[in-house]
C-alpha cells in the first residue's frame, strides 16, 4: 500500500502521539508500505508558523521528513490541475492539494479530517 500522510498525521508520527491510532500506526510502520509526505505540508507549516499558529519551525518539520525515511512528494502540474477541479467540499487549499495528490498518484490518504470524506479518495483514518 502507498500512503500519503496528512500534515497532522506526520506530526503525530514524529511526536509519537497517541492520537495516531491503529490501523494507521500499523500501516505506517509496515515495511511493505511506501509512505509519502507532501511538500504541501512543509508549505502549510511554514505559513502557519509565520502566523504564530504552529510551534514547530518549518525548517525543523522539513528536516523531520528527511530523517523519517519517508518519501517526499513534490507538487506537479497534474496535482495543481486536479486540485482546481475538485468539488468545493472543503476550502482548505492544503487539504485540497493532498486529496488531489492522493487521487492522482493512487495513494491512500492518512488523515483525521472527516471533512475530506466526501472526496473520492481512499482514506485511512487516524
């Protein structure tokens, strides 16, 4: 299985938070699964940190992606076009991009955000 971690799911992973529950925890730990963290998450953290709404500096968050052994998922033109074509079930541009990336790349999104449920994308709930 190929997974794409929502920003909060990756944060919970690196912090060892109990909020990241099974089966998400098990799927992330499974060496047969490929785990991606999107660059959109770094962008989200950088913006929220600059607004004082995120305690971890974006540089630290980005370094944690490198240290995790997970794969970085860059933003491609196809992702941007897919995000723009999504129905407006959810207005958060970061979450919309994650949905578009998961759909385009055939990934299962790991998230706790129930507002993503209306989208046609596999979601592994945290």
